[in-house]
């Protein structure tokens, strides 16, 4: 399928690599099919974004929580397991959305404003079935370790 990515231009998307959110994302319920893209030219890409195939102007920067030093232990309900078609815990992956809130820095440069991470609402993806959901409203405990 040919898709016009706002960041890459026209790209060929293999349907078997599309991530499906059966219920959409909160505030983006009409966006159910997403493609995960990453920067080229790196053995281990650092920049990932997820773009809606239903509304091309909807995209999110995402990161592996481990890259932020985060570790999750999430309990999924039976309905969530069913929505993900998840059988084995090791088939699940988590992604965290990162964003700039638009506040300008003291020097007035908005592009250099710090990134924030949406750690209370991670994305859960079944790597086998490519079905996903956003786990919302998590209570977070922060644990500091002395290194």
C-alpha cells in the first residue's frame, strides 16, 4: 500500500507491519491503523514515530521506556488481553510517547524546549498480532537506585 508520510513523503507500507488499535487512541478514536517508522542509517535507531494510516497528520514520537531508564509492571484486564489477542507476556512491548509541550525556553527558542514523556499512559503492543492499546491513567511509583 502506498502511503504519503508527512515526514518521509510517499512510502510503501507492508500491510502485515501495520499496528492496529481496535478501539483507537483516546481523543483519536478514528485512528486505528498506525505504522511505526524510524530514522534510517543507524544500526539501532534512536528516533521512532508512529503515524496514523487513517489520518496522516496524526503522528506521535515514541520511545522504548528502557531508553528513559523506566521499567513497567502492568496488570492487564481480561478485556485488554482479549483486545490485544495476547497469550504470552513476552509477546508484549511497551512504547512511551514523548513530546514538547510548546513552552519556549528562557532564551525564547521553542525547538530546543525539553522533551516530556507520557509515562502514565504507555502503549502496549502485541508483537505477534500487531494489535495495540493505550493503557491509561497508571499510578506511577518512582524508585531511585544508588549506582
